C-alpha cells in the first residue's frame, strides 16, 4: 500500500505512465491499476523505476482485461522485454492477485 504523498512525490513517473498508456491506448481501468501497482512498489533507483513502471503497465493491462504484449509495453516504455518479464508476476502477487497461468 502507499500513502497519498506518494502520488505527489512520483508525479513525473505517473505522467510518464500516462504517456506510455496513451501510446498503447489503454483503458482508464488499466491506467489506474498500473498506477496503483507502481506506487505500491516504487524502487529507490531511477533506473529501476522505469522498469517497474513498465511492468506495472503490463500487469495493469492484464488485470483490466486490456492486455498488451510484453514487447509492445517494452517498446512504448523504452525498456527491454526482460525487464518486464522479471517483475510483473511479483507485482501481482504482492498486490494479492494471482498471475495468469498460461
């Protein structure tokens, strides 16, 4: 969980999340879920923040049934697909959600 000040502290990252979501044409539910996932798991280093942001967008799109591929999200977020692949399941599990078992 995160506190309200986290939205202010990480406002620039949330703006970046919106830019990524715009590129992917994500629903408002996917955007909101992605923001919640990101704010609940913000890493310390800026380099890790971009990867966590991308993983949050990917996971948020899955939760909202507005799924995008890892490759599409990675391209939109300018990270590697591996960065998303390594983080998204843990994000969902930490939020108390069960990742899909394809």
